[in-house]
C-alpha cells in the first residue's frame, strides 16, 4: 500500500537564468542561489513536461509533482481530479530589464499548437519595484490590428501599449489574449496556467549576448491578441468570506486571495488543493515545527485535514514598529 498524501508539500525551487535576471530572489525572498547575477525566475510549483517540482520532505520526498498527479489524483486534486497534470504554475520573477512584449493563447488556440499545450492566463502581484518601474498591460483604447501592425513595422510598439506605474502589492490579471510586459525593476509573484505557449510581439529592438535579435512570432501574436480587451488596470481587492482574506482574482482558471494573518488562519478542508505563498512575515503550519518564511510555498493537498497557519513573525517586528501580520497568497481552482 502506498503512503497517503495528506500533509502540506514543500518543493525544491527550480531556478532559471536570463540576461534580465538579478539577485533579488536571494536578497528579498531567501532563495538559496549559487553565484551569478542573472537569476530570473524561481519556479515554485510546476508540472509541465520536463519541468517538474520535486517534493522536499515527508513520505513523498523525491517524487515529482507529475507522479503525484498520476498516482494520488484524488488525494491531491480532490474535486478537481481527472486532469492529466497539475493545472497551475507558480513562479517568482526578478525583472531587472524590461521583458519582451508578449501574448498567450487561449486553451482552444493552444490545443492546436504542435505540441498541444494549455492556454495561458496569468496574474502578477508586485513584491518590489523601482520608482520608475512600469507594467505594460493591454492596448490603449482604439488600437486596431492595423495600427499595431504599423507600429511594429516602425519599431514603435510602446505607443500602442497601456502603461502603468504600479504600486507595491498591486495585482494584475492578464487573461489569454492580453498583450503584456513586465518593466525593469519589478519583482513579482506570478500564477499562471501550466503552459509554455508564448508569442513574442516586440523585443524593444534589442539583441541578445551574441548580437542577434531574439525570434519574434508576430503573425501568431496578432492572431492571438484580443483587440477588444483594452487597457488593464490593477485589480480592486474585494473582501472575502473570512476575516483577513481579500480576493484579488476570481476567474475560470484560478482564484487568487491575499490573506493577512495576525494570529492564526484556517485553510483547507474544502476538497480542493491550495497553493500558499508567503509574501511577508514568517509562519508555521499547525503541528509542523518548520518555519514557513517569506518567499516559501506550500501545496496543501485536497485530502489534507484543514490546518492553521500560525504567525511566528509579522512584517513590522524587525523594525520594532506595530505588528502588521504576515501576508500569504492562497491560490486554488474555482
Ligand atoms: Zn506572460
């Protein structure tokens, strides 16, 4: 008989390098980075082809997330069992340079790709920024396919993009079909469908380390953009049904809540998995004597008993100021 999957899972983060990366995954999120100045992404929870999260401890230590989806579907996914792989991908991104302007397909469009993939709807929560940091999200009102095409030919795509200077904690919801780019200086948590389907529209007329421009996918991007979508503004958080919980995104693909925890906070017991991401402060899971620090992630399987996140240290403690509580994202399927 196999061990049962009823405890909160921690995974080994998977680091990705890029020219636009930096060191903030270590300095702000406590990631154990090696040497180098180009750490761009920390994939916290992923089951996408060869990219596989591996369980760190407990009876499932060493197993991939995909193996858990295959062998423990009911325990892991509960009411959402019956999927071939884990549907969501969670990462942190450290963007020290502006990322390329891109767009992702819907599930329908991505199913026709070779090889087929999921669509990619995503959301960001801003964890750090520079005073001048920008987010590009959606097209300016009235930008048609023709106008965008002309701007791309002129190398002047930026004039078509809705541009925002985000505040710390802002959440942006980017459904498939929405043109977007993260600007220089941003550190974000990103939740997305577990997909790699990206069409690059514009790369700011840049070249890579070898002096070559990166490939663009302009035709596919233009065919994928939802030209009715318009500008994207930060989400307006709404109170949810538990004190300290606010809803940032409620969509068909995921729900994203932000929880502020002053003492204890109950999660789970609703036959669905929960991805819990600590954005500030330190906590522990009830009965498990292992700290859960800023930048760490837990996957609570659907079969786990409901438990409590217990505050160890809030945001304000270090400065000796007033206690602000810990901040945790709770991500789950609707
Ligand atoms: Zn994207």
